[in-house]
C-alpha cells in the first residue's frame, strides 16, 4: 500500500513537472503598420512646439531637452 502511494505521488510529481513543457511560446507579433516614433502625430495640438514631424534630428533634440530640463530634478529645483 505504501509503495502504491509513493508511486502515485511520483507519477503526479512527474506529470506536474512535465506539464510546464507543453506551454506554447507567447512571442508578440508586433504591429506591422507601425511607423517610427519620429514620424509623429502630424498636426496634433499635443505636439511640442519646435518639433517637426518626420525629422529624426529634431525628435532626438526634443528628447534630450525633455530629459535634461523637464525630468531632471536637479535642474528643476531652482525653478
């Protein structure tokens, strides 16, 4: 009786362990119609002034300015 119990427990543990091997990969396919971030929102009223849609250099300059002045607490302390 004890050996049967151990055998059932061992089989249960093996099934539980092997059940994780059957999971399908969950890779994201992504959006094939997505455009680069610097392509922009066009004529949206929420676009930062001084930024031109489609201009990568302008996009990078706006990100640098936001990181340096808008989100840097050390530069905001004096304001």
